[in-house]
C-alpha cells in the first residue's frame, strides 16, 4: 500500500527558522532553515517508511484574509528574513525531489487536506506532519497527525483513539468543536462561555452544530444564551476553519524519495549533516521506538521542560553572550544533530 508524508511547509519552516535563529543572526550564510526541515523529515521517517513526500505551502494570496480581514489579524507581521527563508525553502525542497505544492488563495492546510482526500480515494495511507491543531480534523483510519512536542525529536502521534481521548470527540467533529470554542491564535472568537468541555458535550449529545442549534430550547438557559449570542461567530468560524474546496493536487505524480538527489542538493550548500541524517533514516532500519515515560520525574523542575532551543532566548544577556562569536559550520551541525 502506498504511504505518503504530507508536510506543512510553513509550520515546519517557521520552527526551523527559529531553531537556527542564533546562527542566522550571527551571519552564517548557509540556508539553515532548509537543513533543519530536512532533518525534521528524517526524524519523522521512523513513523514511515514513505513512498513520497508532499510539502504544502501558503500562497501569498490568502482568500480567507480577503474575505475576513480579522482572520489572523492578531498575529505579528512575519519578519522579512523569515519570508526570505521560506521562499528559499520552497526552492531547495523542490530541488531535493519532494513534491512542493501551493494553490492560489489557499493555505498549506488546504493543500494537505486535499492530499489526504486524494489518498483516501486511492486507499493509500498518509501521515500529516504539522504543529497545527486544526489538522486534527484530517485524522482517520488511514491518516495520522504527527505533531512536534517541545523537542522536534519527540513527535506526538494523533490517531482516532488519541483524538477521542484528548478532546472527547471523533476527529471529523474537530472543526465544529473548534468553531464553537474559537481560536484566539487566528483571531477568531467562538461562542462566549462555551469552552472545550461544553463544546465536546454538545457535539456528543447532538451530533453537529446544526443539531445543537436545532435543540436550543432544550439546553440550559446559560448555554442557550451563549449560543444565540455567538451564532454569527460560530458560523464564520466554520467557514474559515474548514478546508477550501476543490484545491487541485495530483498525488499520482509525487516522485519517489531519492536520498542521492537530496545529498546532491544539500552538499553544495554545506548542509551535508542534514543530508546524511536523511539518508540514514530512509535507507537504514529505524531503531526501536522507545516507550514514552508515564510521567516526568517528581523532582523535574518545570523550567527544564521549557528550556527549548526554538524561539527567542529568555533574556537579552543570554542572547548577547551567544553572539560572542560566530559558530562554525561543524558546531551548528552538531546542534542540529542534538535537536533532531
């Protein structure tokens, strides 16, 4: 059976850029974002193997923002160096032989949803690699969501039982669940007073948002009032959170994975460490997956859990010290070896 890995290029690109931020700021000329993303693919390979890789990207024209200016309006603007890194990432991943896809007006989520749909029609399996919780809605008998934790090497696998246990709903209800509770990260308020537990219970009892609104008179007064007041917001959320229809993808043309081509692309960029890591993951049998710990040790300080190399340092002093000298290529590769 054919198995594809569908990758959220924007999500991974953002994370990769932040993971390499210190070296980039210190003047390392290499496209480190590309190296980090390829290393992320190598890490994900333990859940494969995969016959092909599709990488979806946001198109510069965003239909949702055109129709609803409040969509993602609370997010800070993307720094221009990050924009440059994402453009370079598209080019490099295409040169590596991965299937890079985007569609006018659509986001990466829409592309990945179309890939999953195409795989299901062909009875293929698909793993989706992204930090975006909205893609939980794609989980099915043939589709899993691989979500990075604090360290990318520690991926969380979401399948149907995981989703049901975590949210109290089946995956195909996730978009309605999110529409009811809202998504502050996208600037989308839900029905005020309807939290995750209430949203899950309503969907369990009534099966859908339309079923919930058909039964308003049977609900507790506070819940009925909240749903009536928030109806416009909930309906807007459903439109914005659902994948755009009819995004064209051709999964039949996804090329087979070629580690030689990846090496030929990355070696001249002085990213041979990422290329070797990817080759090993594809060609060598993966090591046994370790069992996750039942709980952190009782004396584990919470601050250690937050000591994550992605994003900004916790204070200006540490960042200034890190810039004391520019790291060598070998030093940066060693850091990425530790991360991935």
